[in-house]
C-alpha cells in the first residue's frame, strides 16, 4: 500500500509542478520572481543535478515544496509537510522516512526521475538530518547542505535506476528560493 501511495504522490507532484511558481504584481520586483531550485545530490563520487522552477504547492491533500528540472519535468524534488499552509516564520523540521508520520515538525523528502521504464529514487530516512525554511515576508529560502538521502534499489512497479554510484547514500547541497501568497 505504501508503494501505491508513493507512486500517487510522485505523480501528483509531477502533474502539479507547473503551479509552483508565483507571478506577482507589476512594480514589486522583490515579490514577483519565479521560484528557483539549484539542487545537487552527490553519491559515490557522481553528481545528480536538478535546476529549474520550484515553489509551495498543495495537491491531493499533500502540501509540499516541489521542484523540477527545467529541461526534464519528470526529474523532481519534493519536501512533504504536515501543514495546511506554508510556515509563517523561520522553522526547522526533522526529516523522517515514514510517509504517514503526522507530526507537524516532521517532513519527508525525495528525488525521483522516471525514464525508459525505470525510476531513479532517493528518499529521506530518520537519520537524514534537519531542514530549515527561512522566511522573510513572502520570500522563502531553503538550504539543503548536508542532508542525506537513501537510494531506493528495489521498486515493485518500476525498474530501479539506482545503480553504480547512485546505489549509494547521497548527500544534498544547494538552495531553493520561492515566494508564497
């Protein structure tokens, strides 16, 4: 059942990422920029990058920060929250592995890419670390440095693309910047 929910969440993220950027009112340049993600996962000496739009979204009952690669919308990054709205002040969250954890201080995180009938996937664990969402008015910034994600090497639906260097634990670096209403 967890696999089905996970696939539905990933599909929701991929479909709704086009709603993740904010276009603001003319004349307010600080609050009108599109969200941008610059993410690097390093595993086994290799790097996996996601650079493109990002932002806060809500779809199918899931609230998350979503990002996708500007040249491949099936290459995504997501942080799932147990909140109804984005944080109003700078807040630190603990990464966990349990998708069904309802503690508002806990989040789950993943990177996925679907290609050629297979899926590359990295997910958070209870030892992944902490994530701080810095809030300054409507602007939100997230630094990913030092967070570790575990590769998924077995999947009941897709062939796993977590092979070679990408079958090892990965460490994140980079930032996410976006604006919320």
